[in-house]
């Protein structure tokens, strides 16, 4: 019997090639899209998931602003971890990180740059459950000047040899020899804080590059602090106690706060995050798109299958007359459904394997089908199986229930409830399509808005040069050579202007100082609001195209700094200035020193368009962190940018022959701050197009079904003089009603969803009425184009064909 059913099912699929292709193609698209999106969603949700991770929390600081505590920086103080462990018995272990960015590691006199590392306590391997590939995690970070390398860095430095016990040097303000005590494999580890190497925290207290920080306890919060609590600890109760705890000697209006390490990547967006985190709202929206696409493909399958039911009615009637039982018919149609779905699943898997490399390039990840990733997809495979089973059973029961007497007399009709159910499914398809289109339009409009929003500085043709000088200390001779570098660059014909600064618009938080405590010109001290500062040379403002609303840049002096500062307008508002001009020449106090305000610049977006402008002070400082070069536009146009870049590198190595060298275009780096949002908008757009394609296939199925149902009605109307236009209007008017109903349903859903997404931006576009109107009109056009072909075929059909048996 099974062999017979399989033969019948195969013959039916081959006979109805178009119908079979649409069914299989729609299901394959839905399943492939679902699997791709959920691979990415699972990847984003897998950050910092390891054995015991549910007991690990990050400690950060809340700041007291506006009469209440608000989340502050992602960091805590150097003594936060030890103090909290001593105070609260629920805390079993702690680990601190002090980031060391842009490391240059020396091995056999060969420099390796672009490495990111951290000072780390010896408890690291117990808190983060990260075993070593080589070495003993119990002792690897116990002694000063011990270093643990990642497998990638170990391979780069030592090849296939054993690095344990080997020596290397880390270049900075001072060059120190370190001993390799371990190798860790973090190539497939999803974590919000990535390290190429770990240096034992005990090194901090003797390493001279941190000499200025040895005296700080509760004065400098530059340490990522993590605690591991005992199993079954009431985390909320512990957090309340930690927030209420005031350490001895702590004088700021701040409090400690803890957050689950598993939540950091998607739910934390604080200043000074260790890495750029993801967005929970974006991940949720993509997951919704995945389920919508999958459900649309199932709806299509059910609609397309039942739309063919009338064509198979006589077949079913004859089978019943000659003795076929309903269970046998159900099993036959289930076998057909299983065959279609099996083919669709196979094609979907093939499509995923083919498309995955392109998808990985698009999202800039390396997703695959490892055992861990396949295990994470198991719950969704259960959903797939359940959905496929339901989608298969519905047509099977519909097809098998026809009354053979009515069927063979040509009087078979579909029940009103069944028809309404299918209409409801189509309305859901229309509504989902409108929601996705609104999301696509809003996301693209937001990206364009961010891109076109003025940032208050001109980053075009500006390059940041930086590198590590390896053959000398950062002393007075170095500073003189650095000044020589700036003068040489100024004389280059490709260069319009030169300056230097600690940071620049588009750079990350780590190169800015966050502060509490500022004494205003009137003597009032504010210790409740955060403000930021960094150092720069006087030419910085002209080079960056910043406009002064009052005063001017600080005066050039031969000293390292002149105790002049420039503030932005937001800082002037923070200081309650009625007229910014009144601040020029006034004295403010911070860091135990007096500073004279020499100018006020227009607000500019230093931290990207997703963040609001923050109160900022720019200090006069002969900083050497970044050399900023403004290229001459005419010279670049004539000779090309590559030649200019070669000249800049030549000058750099002419002054600092033993050094590393890197450059960054500022406009590209600034735009990279919303790369994730741009990728999200593009992904939204791609999968929306796929969802529209699937919905269009469903419309095709329902149109076919409707035309078959109304075949005789159309014939009677044509015999009585109805024109093709009138028939088309008759058949299409219902679809217009369904689009209208779907539009009403979709508007509040799409508005709410995109409103929540836009809340993540400090600068956001408006959801104009035309976005919703355009989405509705687009869906209406797609619907009419989809149904018109079948409607036109029905309208021009010879009425004799439909009325011959009357």
C-alpha cells in the first residue's frame, strides 16, 4: 500500500509541475531563511554562555544624576572586587581586567602590533571556566610578568613550537620581558571582552607604564570587574545589598551595581564597554522576521494545496465509490505532503550551505554547523517539524472529507468556515508583509538620517596616524622628535594641515576621560554629573572644521600644556551659562588644578550618532596618541590618495625608523559606528523581499482557488454580457478589502515595533505617515499584480467550458 501511495504521490507531483514547484520553492525559501536568521540569532544570544555563567556578574558603577541613580560606566575601581568579596560571603571569586590596547609584542626583534590584551587576576580561569590548551590554569597568572597567549598569537609568534617558558617583550613606555605560562583557545569563544593575551595582574604594581596609577584606589575606575557568586544565591537580594553598601573612604555619589554576564552583549550599551555590543531589539526583530517568513511559507502551502482540492474532487469521489476509506485517503495525502516537505527541506539545507559563506561575509561572522551550533538549533527543528506536520495534516483532512455523491454530481462546495479561514490566513499574510515593509522603510530612513546628519566637524580627507616607537622611551627627546614629525608633515605638498590629539570624533570611549567633580567659575562644585575631557593641540579645531561660538583655541606655548581649555556648548549648558561669551577667560577647576576657558565650540558628535552630545572639555596638551593630517584636496585629486599615503608613511619612518605605523580615515571610522545598524537594515530588506515573494505565492494559490470556485458564476455573467473589465473588478475587489483590513491590523503593530527600535538612537528620524501609506500601497500593487494573471485567465475563458454540464 505504501509503495502504491508513493507512486501516486510522485505521479501527481510530476503531472502538476507548476503547482509542485511553487509549493516546494515557497517552503524551501521559508525554511532556508529561517535557518540562516536563527543561526545568527543563536550566535548573538550565545555570548558569555559557559558552565557556571549563570553565577557570574559584572560590577559597574551607578552615578547620581538628576536626583536619582542612573547606570554609569561599564568599569569599576581597582579595589571594587576585593572589597565586595570581603564584605559579602555570597561572592566566591572575583577577577579584574585592565585593558591594554594597541599592544606591540616583540619576539626575536620582530614587532607584532594590533594586539589587544588585559591585566587579569589569577582567578580568571575559575570565574570564566576557560581551560588552557597548554599550561596550568591554577598557576598561569600567579606571578608577575607572566603572560597567557591566545592560540592565534602563540602560532604567530612561535609557530608549531611549544611557547611555554618562552620569553617575549611588550613595548610601551617601557620594554619588559615576560614569560609565557599558558595558551588559551578563544577562537570560537563568544564573549563581550576579547583578549589576545592576558598579563598577570600582579605585574601592575611594578610595571612602569602604570606607575602613575599605583596610588589610586577609589579615584580611578578603569577596571572591568566580575564576581562569581555561590550557586542558588538570590542575585536580586545581593544586588540590593551591594547598591546600599558604601565602602570605607569612598566619597563620590556613586554606588556599585551588578549585571549578569550573559546579558552584557545584547543589553548593555554603557560608556567604556570593552567591545562594541549587539542590540537585543535588532535580534528580536530579526527573529520575528524569521518566524513570519516560516509561517508565511506554511500558510502558502496550505492555501495552495486546498486550492487544488476542487480539481481533485472527482478523483477523491471515485476512490471512495470503489471502496477507499477516509484514513487511506488521509495517508495518501499525508505522503504527498511529506514528500513535498522533504524535498523542500533538502533544497533548503542545500541553499543554506551555498548561501552561508555570503551570509557570513554580510554579517562579518563565521557561522557554521558545528555540534554546538546544531545543538542550539534543536528547539527550532522541533518547531519546524511541528509546523510541517500541521501544514501537512490540514490539506489531507480537507481533501479526504468530500462527499462522493456531491462530488460526482459536480456539486462540491467549500464550507463558509473553511473559506473564511483561508481568507483570514491571507489577511495575516498581507498584515505581516505591511509590517515588514514599514520596518524596511523606517530602518533605511534612519540610516540615511544618521548618515546625512551634520556632526559638527568635517572629517573628510582627515587621517589619523599612530604607531608604537620601539627604540626609545617617551622622554623629552621623543617629544622633540615628535614635533619634528609634525613639521615635516606640514611641509609635504599633499598635506593641508596637521595636529595631534588624544582622540577624535568617531573614536571609542576608551581614549576619553570621564569625570565627576567640577568647580564652576562661581565657585560651585558639581559632583553629581558626568563630563568628559581629552587633550589636543591648538590646530586641532581648525583641522577638524569646528566652529567657535565664543572665544578661540588655546594659545600655543612651548610648554606641554597651557592650562587653557575649550568646552562645547553642552558643557556650557551644564555650567548653567546664560551667555557662553561670559565664560571666556573664566576659571574652572578639576584634577586639583585651575583651567582657563579660552573658547566654546559648537556641539559635535564625538561618540557617534547613536549617542547624545556629552559635556566635553578639550585640554591644551601636546598629546602624541594620534597625528591628525588633513590632506590637500587639489593635490590628492591630481596625484591620487595612494601616493599621498606612501609619502606620509615615508615621513613617519624617516623620523621614527624603529616603530610600527597605522593610519585610519576618520570619516570611514565614524560611519563604522553604525555599521551594525546598516547591516540590520539591509538584512531586514533582504528577508522582507523573501517574505513578499512567499506571500505572493500564497496569493497566487488563493486566486487560483477563488477562480475555480467561481468558474460557473463567471460563465453565467459572461453569457449575460459582463465585460472582461467587470469580471476583473469582481474577482479583485475582495483582495482590495483584505489589504485594507490587513493595513488596519498592521499599522499599530509596525508603529510599536519600530518605535521601540528607534529608542536605541539619540538622533532618530520620524515615522512619517507616508511610510505607512507607501507600505500599504506597495502591498496592494503586489496583490493586484499577483492575482491579475489568474483573474484575467478566468475572465477570458470560454463560458461554454464552465456551463457545458448544466
